[in-house]
């Protein structure tokens, strides 16, 4: 079950929460700086995560797609080969299933061509 797989993490979180609670009970003046520091570190970690895993890949894709600056993800020859392959697969699909698609399209008002 989920609890059996993640019991160690839950126990560690509970122990950490208990330690913070005890610390805040015996030294309440130290709680606010601790919470600020924790929030600052969590914010920095979230910003770093977003920058590395979201912003950087999206900006690289935008540069490749719109500015034609090929850096790491793909090269123009691979793109043209993939495009040719996809076009041939689509043509074969239409050749193999055109009659069925046209029959379905005639019933719904669309065509495969």
C-alpha cells in the first residue's frame, strides 16, 4: 500500500514537525526567523526548479522553433527526415483506410482526402 512504501518519509516529516513544535514551545522568539529562513530557502528551491526544468527547456524550444537556433534538442536534417517519415506514414494510412474513412465521413459530413 501507499503507506507501506512511504512510511519513512512520513515518519521523518512528523519528527521534523514535532521538533519544530517543541522548538517553538520552548523558544518562541526563534520561530519567526526559522520560518522566514525556511520560506526563503523553499522559495529559492522552487525558483531554481522552475528555472532549470521549465523555463530553460521551453526557451530552448522557442529558440529552435521560431528563431531556428538549433542548440541541443534537434538538428534540421533530423527534423526533415522525421517530417518525411510522418508524411509517408500518413499517406500509407490514407491509402489503407481511405474507403472506411470516406464511409464514416459521408455519414458525418467529412472526407479523408
